[in-house]
């Protein structure tokens, strides 16, 4: 009796999951207003990004603070960098969604292809860097003396991609792809990215 009921529950949940997937696949792409693009982006402070990834800053902190204070400060800096990575990933998703809605699937201009390539690079970089950061934050074994506190400068490159360079390429590709925006909105776009 229990086996028959569990079989029907599994089959029913599989059918419901399939129906949900088909509904999502057949749903129309939402209409995006290009003028709203700037409002969906999260600002990324590139000077903070550079200061967090600076090897000299890691070195100076390591030598100026005692080990416990350095670990605390390094964890704070890791959380800041994780937030910047989250914003970079969010912005790349928004740009991809607006780009797909704007250009569609037929006859994509070169700027749309460059935008897609830049989005993919940023998503790869942020995914791998966030994974490494999460592992570093979870496995903070420096208190036990097993693993030393990692340096944020090691995250400048992840998945063979330079994060700052990939994000700069995304900014340039977005400015080229969304050149139809008003000059003030285009300036706000590049400033928010």
C-alpha cells in the first residue's frame, strides 16, 4: 500500500514539474522599457573593488594588525567583496535580459554579440570568485593555525578571467549596445555599472 502511494506521489510530482517547465518555456519574454534600464542596475564602486584586490593593502594589513584583528578585518573585506561580486552578477543578468528584449533573436548586431560575450565573462568570473569566497569564509581555519588567512588579491583572476578587465569590457559593451538611450541616461548607465 505504501509503495503504491509513494509511486503515485512521485509520478504526480514529476508531471507537475514537467508542466511547470513547459509553462516557463512557453511564457512570453516580458516587455522591457529601455528607459528603465538604469533603475534596475546596482552601482558598483570600482575604486573600492580596486582597493580590496590590491596586494599592497593585504600586505599592509597583515603587518600592521595582530593576527586576530587581521582575520577580523580580512573577513570584513571578504564580505564587502562578496557584495560587489553579487552586484556585478546582478548587473550582468539585467543587461542580458534587456539586450535580449531589445535585439530579439533575429539578426543580432555586433554590439549585441559583444554584450553577450561580456556578460558571459562577468558571470563566469563572479561565479567562480563567489564560490572561492564562500569556501574561504566557511573554512576559516586560521584560528586553529591550520590554514592561513587567504589574500583577496588572489581573487583578481578566477576561471582564467581578470575580474576588473571583464567588468570594464561589460561596461564598454553595454554603452555600445544601448547607445539609443538619452545622453543623460547613457551617462547614468555607465556611472551605475
